[in-house]
């Protein structure tokens, strides 16, 4: 069944840029038109975005000028101020920072050293929310296990008073299975708990990546109330494999782990918001966004500086073209995604009475866009939304972002699912994403400007059509 929407042919000659860069003229439409009638508008967005947009410039300003943005840090506060000024300069409406209280974790000085059978520095990064070690560190023999099952099979005396090393390899990326991240990240999340339950003094995790050049990957871990809190860190793939080889040959590797990590309690932060206000239904909202915080290594360029700047630039492309949809498009840059989710939870609580029609999150890097996944609380509406989304994404055939599917949306925008919104995630060619994820190498030079531009265009087209079409995404005609 073809879906019908309201859009007149004459509007395409009425919405050309008039020179002031302000989106004053709404797109209006009579009945009996289809989503495909948005193709001329989509083509204008594609052409304008590819001719000139500031996605890569904004990414440089955010990452080169400010740097990494750990929750509670001065650099994150600078980024929050930068985002507001940038959107105000672009002419966006209702630009503001909404206060969020987060918990502040700091890394401090840290090191890991092989003591036996020889002296060697082990490249490491403490995991977010880990406790620190005593000032003299923890020096102990390691016990290397390949997975949780092997740990469970060992007697307590093999584990007690040792540092447990989890040498679980993240599977290589495949077209059918994706990155394999989900199977490996459980060791980062739970390794310290699993080690402590068996009497381990600390846990070292093989970094969650299928590719490494002696590059440890950080990320968040968690404790529970019933288990002692022991320090935990990620070590490079190469170091984990070496320790495993030493153990396999009957050696008894000894390491010294030092970490000053600590939870410093509550701290202020903020989400950043900017809008194009809808012309007919301003109280109905389509959210697009990413998270503005990052880990305290690298520049947070792919994770998630890219998602922030393409969301900011998506509405900037629309504004410069004079395109104002019926519904409001709201850019939200969430804080504290990496180690707390306070920004997304605060936003959902503060705006629970807002009428959220849909939300799109970009948090997979600024790679070649492939399409959108959609997730709705109501399964019947989800199927309707999928069919509608297939039609919307056909408009993006010139850049190849045409794949619509049922699937997860994103950690931040997913908080709107319970409020009835159609939650979507921007899917990209993610084969290289976990090579630099949460490392010192997540820097601007890893981002391709053309691919970043196409992400901004994808968000601009999808958000505009979803915000403009007569019925809500997921509602039958």
C-alpha cells in the first residue's frame, strides 16, 4: 500500500532560499500526495548539504579546540557553552542548556607493570567507575581465563588473592553478525564483580576490540552491593595475549597495578537544546541528537562528537534553505551518556509531558550512513512506522542511506520509548568504529568529511519529512 501525504507541487518553487537564511515559510500541502512527493525537497537538502555545510568545521571546533569531555570536567562545560553559542550563531530557536546533576568519576594517575618473568610496561586504561588501588598498588600473580565459563570451572584456590585477566577476544566484524561488541563488552561491565566473587584482588580485561596496535580501550564497568569492589582496568589485546602465552608455558606472571581512580560525588552538567519550531503543530516534537560527553582519552570525535555536529548541522541545512516543517525539530545533545545516563534520564523526566512523535540518535560514528532502525513500544505501530520509514528513506537513494529495519535506537533517545515516541538510530558502516572506540586514537583525523556530511544530510531529510508529514510516524493513514 502506498502512503499518501499532503504536499503541493508549487511549494518547491516557493521555499527557495531568500537570502536571509531564516526558515520563515512553512511547507504546506493539499491532500492526496505521497511521501515520494518530498523527493524534490530531499534533493535540495542533499545538494545544499553537499555543496556547503559546517559539520566538519564544527567537529574541529569541538574536538581540536576543546578536546575530550569526561562528565564533570571543565572541558565538558566548555563544550556545553560552545554548543549553545554555535546554535545561536546559526539562528536556531529556543537554544538553552538544561541543568543535569551527574556523578563525577576521575581517573587520576595509573599504571600497570609486568614484574615477573621480566620487567615491562603494560599499556592500560582504568575502567570508568572503578575504585582505585592502595597508594603502593596491588602486586600479585595473575590468573588468565578465556571466558566466564573457564573462571567458573576453576577452584577458589586458583583465583584467591590473584589478579584475574579475562582474555576474551571480541569477534571480527561480519555483515551477518555485526561487530561482536555485545558478546565482549560483558567482560568489561562485569569482570571486576566476577573476579571479586571468587576472591580475586583485581581484574584486567582484554580491550573490547577486534583490532589493536597496543591500544587499550576504556569504558564503563559496574559493581553490585553484594560483592567487594576491586580495581579493574582494560589492557591491550597484545598484553592479554602475552600473559596468556606465559601462563600456557607454565610461567607465573606477576603484575603491579596502580590506580588513583575515585568517585568524587555529584557535580553539575547540562543537556543542550536548540530547535526549528514547527509551523502548524509546534507542540509535536521530533528529536535528533547525540551525546556531548566523551571519555577522557582521545578527542571523542567518532564517539560522539560526530553525532552532535551532524544533528546541529541537520537543522542548520534546513534553516538555510528556508524549510520549516509542521512539527518542531529539536536537537538534544545529551550529557553523561558514557558513564551514567543522567542526561537522557533527566531529559525524559523533565519533558515527559511533551508530545514526542519520534527521535533519532546518532551514536555510531560519522561513517557512511546506511539508513535507520526503528523501535516502538507498540508492536503494531512499529510495523506501520517501518513501512513509512522505508518510503522516507527511498528519498535518500542518491546517498545510499535507504535501509530501514526494526532494531535498537540508542541509549539516550531510547529513554523516550516509554513516552510513546518512535525511537530510531542512525545506522552507519561501522566496520572501523571499534578500532578506535574509547581510545586515545578517537580523533578528528579518523572522520571522513564526506561521510560526516552524508550523515548530516540523512538526519536533515529524515527529520524534516517525519516532522512534516500529515500523520505521526507509526499512525496508520
